[in-house]
C-alpha cells in the first residue's frame, strides 16, 4: 500500500511538471498585440493630458488599455535601452505625454527632433504625473 501511494504521488508530480512546462512554454512564446496594426482613438497631446488632469477616473475608462493615436510636439527623444519620446503642447506647464517605443517599431524615431510634430500610436497605461503610452510606434 505504501509503494502504491508513492507511485501515485510520483505520477501526479510528473503530470504537474509536464502541464506547468506546457503552460510556461506557451506564455513565453505568446504573441503580443501590435498597436500599429490596430485602429486607435485619435487625440491630440493636449486633449489627452487635459482629460487625465481634469477627470482621471473618466479618462481611465476612456483611454487606459486602449490603443491611442496621439499627435503633439516632440520635446525630448531619449535613446537609452528604453526608447522614449516625450510629447508636449504649448500650454504644457509641468506635464506631457511619455511614449515608450516598442522594440519592434524603432523606425523613424531616431530622425525625430525637438520641435517636430509627431503622431505616435500605442497602448495608454494611465497617468503618473505624465500620461504614459507603451508599446508604441511612429505613425507614418
């Protein structure tokens, strides 16, 4: 009886390892959504920032987790390990739109300069002193 219980425990353990391995493999190789291939909510940098500044709860419902196509003036381009573009607008005092560029879509980012008008599309992830857009790319 004792050997039988240990065999059952061993078989259950092997099954759990196999199932866990299959789940881990599928999650690791999962395709990520591509914002550039989806239709996005078109908005200016000023309108997006103002929406979050005036009523963050309503703006969260409208924009967070959705693809946003935002147009604004480039105030900064950071080309570190996480490429970022910061968009501002004439009335911006302290905030703006911080856009993290998707590594799959770096084309055109290096040509952006301060003062350029740019349209970027990505997923809105919320408001943390600036509006955050992730997994973005430059709209041509």
